[in-house]
C-alpha cells in the first residue's frame, strides 16, 4: 500500500479537517496516510511583493524533507499560494512525482464574504487533494465534467466536479500500484 504523508503548513486550528482528509484519502485512494509537521521553515516561501507563498518553493521543500519510506507527500496550507504566471493557485503537483501542495485559503467561503461552511470547505479540500495527487499518479487534466481531474480556475468550478476519477482516468491509472475508486 503506497504511503502518503500529510504535512500541515500554516494550518492552525484545522486538525479535525486534516483528520477528515486523511480518512477520505485512505478510503478513496487506498493509501496509508500519516501526518507529520514540516521540518523546514515555510516562511522562506513568502513573496513580500505579492503577499503570497510560492507553491513551487514549498514543493521543493516538501521533496527535500521527504522521509525514505514515503511514496507521496501532500502539503496542506492555510495561506494563499501562487506561481509566477498566475494570480493564485489552489495547488500544485509534480506530474508523476511524489510531491503536491494545496491551499485551503481560497476554498473557504469566508474569503468570499460568505458564511462559514466547514462541510463545503472540506468537500473542496478533498477534491483539490485528490486532483493534485492524481497529477502525482501521472494523470493530466481531463475534459470530462464528471471527473476530479478537470481543471478548476474558480472555486465554483471545484463545486461542479465530483471527488472521483472518470472511467478513462481510472483506466489510465490502473497500471499503477494504487487502487482508485471510480
Ligand atoms: Zn491540475
Ligand atoms: Zn477524467
């Protein structure tokens, strides 16, 4: 069973949500999931001009921090992420590599001036986690509306897609060691 490490980064007060994510990823991806604190100083990924955190820098730090027995690592951030060519990203992953990072910042209804809704936030978090881990498993963006690998520009796009992979993405992943529920 592949091992996935969840690493909370600037994520205070969200242990319950992290535990919920762990359980869902165990069930849906068949991974063994563990959590550990980062051994690096994530503050160095902060860009003072943009007031955001560089997701590529965080990916590199997660990789450098990767325990030998870990197959995949997912950083779960409470802060806003960017890559230089985009205003923001919900997450970033290595294609067919071990590391991915996601942010809950723009998944939170509070950021859009809406009432807090932890059920909705958790549902979005699970979809983004599975999407980025899909990239780690070698999957690229999918045009199928009923597929978690569909690209999301806005948070509403995330709400429209399911947590699962479509038939084709499931088939493409079948050669891999991990089991995916369609
Ligand atoms: Zn993607
Ligand atoms: Zn698909």
